């Protein structure tokens, strides 16, 4: 998918909502547990109920891996279902990968070629040769952790390095990597006030913004401080949407929550 | 496995060798490709040929994930084979994971409970609440990236943060986390001269040291600067051992390379 196509979808749907698929068998409606593949069935039901309200889906690989081979099969089925039925949605493997060059290349092939995701989240700690292998694929994107939504972000990310916080050093350095036009960045909604500084370094890059909803971030603030001339935002909500109800009405409840966010987004565009 | 058991194995075998299983179907002996599961067959053959010379095996998850569901099945079979046949070997899932708390918990369950590895490598960028979920399991260990063997390590890890390099900040901070006695650290052999400073911060922790062999690190220097009173080292070699030959003699060739390293280690102990 190209960034132009993604931006067109945002304007068409008046939505920059990404729905996170953190599928937890302890939280999904119990009647689905009788199905042969409850992880996939839940994902499929959420996708079918919300697709016209969002522009992206983000399966969280940890939740699939926790179920072993069956989980990986469900991940494969979920991305295949998205690519076959909703090819205009941007797909994100939320995997937080990153390793030395030849290993990063393997991860890139796993997510871009084997699973055919549009993008994958990656960690910056190992630097240039751990990131650039993800930037070698046409119309595929790496979404680099910059400033995350959790409390632990203050352990290292906000510490001063050569006079600027580490997360800004990451943005400055990574934006010089080869093919950095294929980079997006994770910035948590819980730290919306940092977005003004961030936009000075990467004015046009897409940001994936988790932390609205269950983690307490404000959609208005993210848009106020983080919107680029071309929108440039994907706001993720996972638990707040997909676990809105754990009863048989879960699809409608998820749709209602997604609709509320889409309505707010339409007003802010 | 307890750390005491691991240390006993090191003394018994006069070896602190870890063999990395980076299984690449383009590099394994062609006659194995005819087998139903060549990834597992190659891993099994390498393990059988080298088990008495090493104390740990480290499957690199990227190489398995790159083959999708089949790769994940091969990973499951490989760890099961190790646990059933060589229960005294320390097992490392080289996965470089890390995410917000509830997601890190899922990764920990995936590697410690579903796959039953002894340990998993993790990345520090997201801080305390991304690391501590991995430290909640008895006799299970998280191996935190500190100073990696690749060139990209100089992008961020060696930058000064509050007067010390970031990798030292990571060691100082992480060694204060809850259950930090279950932490080990990755330090690349290509940066052996940094080990003196590292041992001042974490004198007794185990270090997983990649980069001897294909990446050019020196075993002698790692031992000289990094050995603790209790050895405290696991030296990894992957490609230098497992791809010593791509012909039918690959098991003997791998064994010979492992034997050379074990012999050097016995002299250095």
C-alpha cells in the first residue's frame, strides 16, 4: 500500500483509526470458544463489524504467539482474511522486532513476504544496521519506537543524550537512514505534549499513536499537537474497542466504540 | 534450570559454549531439503553432534518465523527435542522481545510456558514495565540487550546519558528492577574492551556474548575482561559452527568447530 492510498482512505472515511487485535481467549465472548479457531473467529468478527470505520488493523503478535503454533496459524489466517477482503486497509504487525542485519532481514521477510503485512513495528536500540533491512521493500513500512505510551518510557527514552532526549536522538538519527521515507514512528498518546517537538524533527512522517482509551491518552491533544499537513496520524485503540462487551452483542458494542472515535475524528479533521 | 545447575554444567564440561541455531534453508546441506521438516532435521543433527561440547543452545526465532507456521512448528519441535533429550542444557529463545506490560506478559508466557525455554532475549528501550513481566517466573531468565555486537550499537548504546554511556545506564537501571537476579545481559564480543567497566556494574550476572567467529570477536579478550568469579559467561557461536560445511559431512565439521572452541575454553577456565 502506498502512503498516498492510505491518506486517501483517511479522507474518504474521515477516520484515522487503527484497531488493535490483542486477542485474549480469557476476554473474548465465551460462545466463541466452541469454534475450531476462536482467535481467528474473534478477529474476523471484529474486522467485519468495524471495517468501514477504520483505516488500519494492528494484530499484536504477542497475543498470537502465546498460543503457539495455533496462534501463528490464526495470525496467518487473520492477515490473509484482511488482504483478501479488505485490501484497502493498512496492516500493521505489532511485533517490536530488531536484531543484527542478517537477522533483521529474516524478520522483514517473515512479516512482509511470508505474512504480507504492510508494516511492522521495530525497536531502535541496536541502531542503523538493525533498522535498514526493514526499509528495503517497496510499499512496505517500518514503524520505529520513539516515545512509547508506558511509564517505563521515562527510564531511558526521555533521558538527555547530547543535549536532547533519547527519543529525539532516535528520530534525528533514524530520519537519516537509507530509505527513511519508509519509516513511521510510535508516539504514545499519553505523551501528547511532546508532539510539538517531535513534529519539528519529522514534520511529515506518519505516527502510530497508541494509548488513547484504556491507557488514558487524549484524542484531541494528539490531533492538536501531532497532526501534519497531510494528517499523518494513525490512532490505535485495542482493548477499548474489542472488549467493549464480552457477551453475544460484542460486535455491535465494538462497532459503537469505533463509531464514537470515528465521529470525534471526523470533527477534528 | 537454576544458575547453580548451569555453572555446574560449565565446570563439568569445561565449556561455556552456546550454539546458535540460525537455520537458513539456503545454507543447510541440500540433501536435508528432501526431509519433511528440514529446519528441525538440521537443528536436531547439529544438537546431536555437539551436545557434549556446549552448555546452551540458542534458536534464533527470526529464522524460524521467516518460514511461517512451518517454522514455528519446527521451533516447537526443536525446543521439545532439547527438553526431552538434553534437559541439562540451558535454552535461549533469541527473540529480542519487549512491549508494554500486558503484552510483555504474553511474550513471557509464549516462551516460558508454551515453548518452555529457560530464557529469552529482550530489548530495554521501553523500560521497567516492559522488562519486569519477564522476571516473574521461577528458574526462568530474561537476557537484556546491553551492548550489542553490531556496528549500529554506536548509534545510541554508547552515547553519553547523565555522564555514562547508555548501555551502562541500562545496566545500572535494570539491575534495580524487581527480581533482577533473573536478568542476564547481552554484550558483544566485538566490544570486549568494554567488559571491565561492565563488570564493575554487574560483577556476577551471566553475560551472553555473541560475535566470536563470523563477526570477529576474540574469545581470549572476552574471558580476560569478562569472566566473573563464577565464570558468568555464555559465548555464542552460530554460523561459524553450524555452517562449517554444507556437505554430507556437516555434522562432523560442526563438531570439529565446536571442539576447537571448547578446547580453547578449557584452557581459559
